[in-house]
């Protein structure tokens, strides 16, 4: 039985990028469908973080770089200051979803920010990422400026926050259960297996 994983991400979260390695292993070993969903950590008017302040270098030194080394993904603290908002990137992500390029777009956006040190809040960068995975440039520009897509992004953000209870990323909905943080592949497989057993044997849980 196929298990759906709704994975909430933000393109400025390095742990969301590193979590892709875990998702790839789980997709290889379990019958799952991964559905990436947007969650902007710091939507307007919340201030975004600055790499020259103490917080980001400390978190990267103590947690991000060690995690990246464990999974073998080269990654660097981006220099853009303050960090970009991701609402517009998520609006273009809607276009990627409609064209079956969701995972490719997400991976390219993470790479642009964390490996190429590009400002992923800027129109030209977002369009370049979009065209790199096969999306039409004019369509990407239109999505970037679309009021309709912005309203949809606000609804997606509200859904994540109010309906699901997401307050940090990565976070996942697995068979109705919200899993927070960055579980390793073994733990995530166990959660998936347990959810499949619950579905297969309804009413047996106390």
C-alpha cells in the first residue's frame, strides 16, 4: 500500500535540503509518494536572519555542517543578508508542481542558495532555476508576479500553520501524524511501516 508523505519545507532551511538524502533512501526502500508543501519560516513582516549575526554561524558550526558531512552533501552558509523571503519562490513552485517538476525545482532551488550562494528571493535567480529544470521563462515570470498565486501561497501557509500545526521545518504528515524535525531513514521507515499496519488492521489500536 502506497504511503503519502506530505513534507513541509522552506528553501532557506538547510535541514530541508539535507533531508532530501533521507527521502531518497525511503523512496527507494518503501512504497511512498512524497508531496512537497511550502512553509515560509519567516513570512512578512517577520524579520529574516542575517549571516553576520551570531545565531546563523553558531547553528551552522554546531549542527548544519556536521549533518552535511554525515550525509555527504557539500553546503555553505549563504552570504545574502538579510536572508531572502521565499514566498515568490513558492509561487513559482506552484508552476513546477503543475508541470511535474516539483522535486527537480526544489532541489535546484536548494542548490542555488546553499551551494551557489545565490539570492533566491530575486526574480532573475528564481526564473533561472525554473528554466534549468525545463519550465518556461515567461511562465515563471508570470507566476512570480501573480496575485492569484500569491493568494494560493497564503492559503497554503495558513493550511500548514492552522490545519496541520507546522511551526518549523522540515515537518511531515504521515498517515495523519505530524512528524517534526529530521528523522533518520531508519526511524522514518519505522513510522511508515507502523502507519501501514494501522491501516491494514483498523480498530486494533486501543
